[in-house]
């Protein structure tokens, strides 16, 4: 069966029992289902295929900040995806995973000279420009190496989207994008630059955007701006409408993708441009779990703590955003419920995955999964408390492979040195 399912009382991913994964990869480890990633890609692509004419199909550029493992990237590349990158490191990963540079878009408010150069040398599709000084820097680097940069300007539409204050990006006080006036100034400046070609606009209002109307509100800002830029003699041939599609963490109602697609058809497609989208979380979030072992059950006068071997350094979202993640036992799933606080070993009070959560009664050594951990999970992991980065495993039907080895202490320590005078 595809995805996460129970067989003979044991939680599986596709055909693979999770205890088998724990024995081969150890815990904590991330486990991803290739079939869920394929299904999510097909759902998004399918909604666009139904709503939009064949010559207006969007290029889906996967926002790999969500999960940048090379195997995950290769899978999405094989499905036809392009790539959205935010750093030179992500460019290196994308190229290594075989993405066509002509399908890569570079975003972010702080592009460095070295990464602009690397993107130009690779021949990426476009830079999504977020400030006027950045435009100048792109032109400067392009001139120096004799290349021409294709750019679009990221419009800040002043629309609140995003499931949490810290993942909202489209309000005027956010650091992202440019107001309409500065977008126009950008086009005027670009028209005087030798090594930059301005081709369109981009926007991205936030992540985990539940209210589908927020997208329409943002889209509605585009037609008038496109018209005024065209009247000003600027060619607008590309619109990048960003990502932000939500997934289920708890009992959220999913985005009405068909309504979204209908607005792309009614508001964006008539502007007769190439259309680009930047989905991240939607493609991989529900495809991953963090598999963990119960280290101890600690009883206090106040409560029962389930101390697990995964911690906030492995999955930061609960500590960073107070994010909810479902937690499930891998076996003995019909045990009577006990109320636990599920916590990790890190020395911070915020190292807590769930408070007062009802779970099947568990014992030391039992396995559990933290659900919906495929996006912004491993990619935000750190070595805090000198904990090695966890392993990652990809399951595909009856195949499974470790796609990233657990980090060793040598890996962590090898780039540190003690100066001679301290020896
Ligand atoms: C510019 C840009 N595009 C796309 C995304 C992907 O967002 P999501 O994972 O919510 O689809 C992000 C995420 O922060 C982003 O900053």
C-alpha cells in the first residue's frame, strides 16, 4: 500500500515495516515515502492541467529548502520538476541531482556575489530580484563575466498569508520583495543596464497558507501592474506566483486547489506569460516521518514524560513555530491511552514535541513516529548539543535505502582546530 499504513498492527511506509528501517538505519531517522511525493506532485500538476490550457501549464520549481536530500531532488527532477533555490549550496545540490539549469530560479533577499556568479555560469532560468541594490550587483557580476542575467522582480503585495507569523512573507513590513513603485523603478533601471534583461514579476506570500482567498488577493495585484509596466514599454513574459500550499499537520482543512487553479486561470493566464510556481512543503511534507525510540518514561508528580531519542536539533518546527506534529506508536497501536509530554534529550525547555498528548501506552525501547516531518525537518536540523545529524531513508514500494548516513562524531569535529598556543 502507498504511503503510511498499518499492516498486522505495525506501522509501515509503503511495503516496509518501520521496525525494519529502525534496525538498518538506527534512530532517530527521517523516513520518506517516494509514492507520497509522486502523488503530491501529480495532484498539483493535475489541478493545473485541468484548469489551464496546454500552452499555459506552469513550470513547477520545487522549493528545495523544504527538503534538499539528493535522492528527493532526483525523484522530483525525474517527474519533470524545476527547482527554486535560495543559496549557492542549493544550486550545487540541484546541479548534482541533474536539474536542467534552465529550470532553476534563484530567490532570496541576500544573494552573494559568489552565488550570483555561480548561477550565471550555470545558466539558470532567472533571478527573482528583491531589492534595487541587488539588481545592480547582478548587473555588475554579469558584466564582469560577460553574461546576461534574466531577472524578474519580486512584488511584495502587502497581503498576509502563511500559517504563522514567522512564515508570512507578503506583508509590507516583511523583508521580502518590493512595493509596486520600486518594481517599476527596477524595470526602468534594468532597461539602462547592459547585462540584465527584466522579464517579469514574482511573488510568494508565505508558507502553509490555508486561506485560499489570500492567493486571490495577491494575484489581484498583478494585472494592473503588468498593464502599467507594459504601457511603460517593458516586456512582461514571466510571472512566478510562488508556493505556500499547506499540508495536514493536525486536523487542518486542506487548500481548495481547484479554487486556486481557477484563479490562476482567471487572473494569471490571461496576462499571457510563462507561469512558474514554487511549491515546497506541499510536495514533501506529508511524505516524511521522524522515526524515534522511547529512551525513558519519566514519571513525576505532575505528569508522564516520554523521553525520545529525537530532539529539537533534529526537528526544529515545534520549538521554532510552536508547530503541531502528529505522533504515533509504531506497534501496539491499540494499547489503552496514556497522556504524555513527548520530549527530547536537548538541554532546553523548548525541546518538546507534544504536551499532554494521548498516545497508546508505551514502554522503553518502543518506536514512535513524528508525522508530517518531510518538509523543513532535516533541512533545518543542526548539531546543537553536538548531536549528529540523523540518517535519512527513502522507501519506494518494496525498496528502501539509506539516502543519508547518520553523521559521525568525526564528521562533526573534522573542520574544527585547536590553535597551537592552546595545545
Ligand atoms: C521564495 C519562496 N518560494 C517558495 C517557498 C516554498 O514555500 P512552501 O514550502 O510553503 O511551498 C518559499 C518558502 O519559504 C520561499 O521563500
